[in-house]
C-alpha cells in the first residue's frame, strides 16, 4: 500500500516492527535513529508511558536516497508489544508494505514469541493482508544473553515461510541495519513486481 | 490498494487548500492520507515538522476510529483540539483522507467548520477521480518509474 507521489517523484513505504513486549522493537528504531545521518532522517516520535513502555507507536521517517529519478522514503513504526494493547496494535498495521518480526531469544520468552506471531497473523488478516504474501523478515534479538536459545532452534520454531533470518543485539546495533535493509529491499522488489 | 498521485490532481488539491487556507483565515491547512503520508499543505508550513504532524494525525484518527467502532458508531468524522493559542480541526474526507486545519483567534471554530464543509465536498470529488484513475490505469505511471530499476539499483541504495 505504498503511497506514490508522482508529482514529487516520491515513493513512501511503511515498515512495521512487530513482536512481544520488551523484545527490542523500540531499541532497533533508536539505534537506526542515532546512527543515521541527520539529513536523511526526521524526528523519532515515541508515544510511550512514563516507564518508557510503548503506548501507541514509535515513528521514524527515513530518506534512503533515489533510485533513478524516484526518491525513496521509508516510514518505520513499532507497535506496542504488551498483550493488552492489541486494539492499538492493530491500527499500526494499516497500509503496511513490510513487517519485521523481532523475536526475544530468551527461553522464558519463547511462548510470547509464538503468541505474538499468531497475533500478527490475525491482525494482518483483519487489515486485509496475508502474512504469507507480504515482505517479512525475522530478527532473533538479544543474542548476547546467556539465556538465549540456540539460533537454529529458534529459526526452526519461529520461521513461518522461509523468510530471511537475522541474529541481532539491538542496543549494540548488531544485525539492526542488516534486518532493515533486507526488509526494505523486499518491499521495493515487491513494488516493482506489482508495477 | 496503492494510491498514485499525478501532477494534475495534486495541483487541484493544492489550489483548493490554498483557497481554504485564506477563506478559513487559518494558519495551516494540511491533507494527509489515513496511513499517515502527507499529500499537500498550505500556509506557514516552515514552522512545523510536517512529517510528524502527518503521522500523529493519522494515529489520532485511527485511535478515534477504533473508539467509534467500539461503541457502535461508524466513525467520528470531526475531531477538534482546543489549545491556549492554537486549535486543530481534523476531519475525515470521503472516508479516505484527513483534512487538518490549524487556526488561532484570528479565526473561529464556526468559520472553520463552514469552510471545511464546502472544501471537503470538492476534495471528495478530486479523490474519487484519483481512485478511478488508479484503478483504470494502475500501472501506467509505475511502469515508467520502475521499469528501469534493477536489483543492483536497489542494492546500491544501501551501499
């Protein structure tokens, strides 16, 4: 559902970071925000509670440059991960072009990951999307924690359709940019395919 | 469905909101799509972060929409935020886009509502035409823009 402004020769795409509470969605966005050249980014907006839990969404507009004569812009959003925010979480999925699922590698959060993927599937359907068809990337976050499950086990259990998988340590930026890059590429290729 | 905006329609939208900006004696008039993409703006746009305005407005409308459905309403078509100095009037046009008018005490809520009502009708017609055009020639513009793009071009964007 990209928005193509022909007059301004601009393509705007929307990527949403999804995943269970405290898996590191906002941290992904913060790292991208800190490391991006000021001329290529807008303000990072976080609608969060006083304890820094995402209440509605985080938003970061990113200018990637141009392909040919087309300017390419990405709007990155996160959803609130906590289970009881489902009503707001659904709203963020409106008009998406791609989803990055951030999984928490800790064993104690394994079920929360599964529940969140299931929730993503349901919410996408409600918004008229099919998880099996949209550009989708899996990120295994918190790889540095001692309680992290082996990556191959997580990949086997959490992968839904053979999507690309990236290992990450979001606060240190490990795997953050790689994940975004892959999803952005998939979105652009999908746009081209539909053209 | 993708929305494709061409020069001709964008000019019409721009003319319309330029006029609305004057008629409503407002500071800023802004058109955003429901997904938070900004379409056009008129007035003192240099003084605000328009990208953030677009995203937050869409979030606001989406949340209010959810609230409406929860209590069995189809939608709340108008939102009004009153501030000490500036006020924000938000309305949903043709169930598709959001029209935002920011005004201070040089105007009034009554005047803004009156002008927005008239402007909305014209805006609805324009967007109906845009949707028709996108449907009837969905890839006309896109093909030209994307035809030449290779995998390398996409990779290079990230190098």
